[in-house]
C-alpha cells in the first residue's frame, strides 16, 4: 500500500515495477537524497522562443495602434478646445468694446501662433496691454480671409459691429485637412464650425 495515495499494489509486483509506477504518480525524482527535482524523463511544459517572439510582436502592434489612436484623439480635443478659446477672445474683445471699458476700442490680431487681444484701433506688437492666447504647438491659425485683407478684427464702440468680417481656420499643422473654421460676422459675433 502506498502510504500517501492509499493505492494498493499486488503482492507479486517487483520493486522495479513499483518504482516505475511511482515515477508516473510522482514526477519528481525518488532517489535517495534528492530534493524533489523534476523527473527529466517527463516532458517539460513551456514556451518556445518563436512563441515568445510572436506574442511580443502582437503586443507591440496593439500598443502602436493604441498610441496612434490616443494621439489622434488628444489632437482633436486640443483643436476643439483651442477653437473655442479663439472664439472666446473675439467675444471678449467685442464685449469690452461695447461696454466702453476705458473709453477705448479693443481688437484682435490673428497671428499663426494664436490671437492677440489688444487695446486701441492699431495693433502694437510691443504694447504691454496685449493679451496673447498661445495655441497648442500642434495648431496654427491659417487661411485668414478678412475684409480689408488684414489680420486685425476691430469692433465699433456701442454697436460691437466690425468691418473686418470674414473667416479663418484653426488647423492641426501635422494634418492640414483637420481644421475648424471660425467665421466673424459683420455684427461682430464669432462662430466656430
């Protein structure tokens, strides 16, 4: 009787047959003084180098796809947020002009790096009152098409209208086909599309 498994052996089985039966039941070596080494006669389970390379290649492809998708999503979100911020700068300039804050007019200079809110009817790049909105480095203002062929949108006091109506784009520089168009109407209202 095997004391640990409770298996009964026939009495006429030789010692060698018992030893071989024990190797099947216990895959570790039963030699005297062994520390339960795995029996080398048994087939060892594991992964081959080719299987590991295939798994690593699949994981790398999935990671690459996820990275591209993630960067596309973040770029698109940045485009949407920045476009809304540009429209907000135009709305702020119009509101400040209509409210006659400081008894001056306000305007917005459209630069490729972003809009600049300025005080007065003429843009001065060195004025300390300028408030630039710096866009995400992946974005730029492009295709600026305003009446008068300039880059400035000026608002009239009390009415908030402008003679510099037109359109421009907030564009992803890496993919110029990804953009949002901002329209400035003669009423002075700006809208993103």
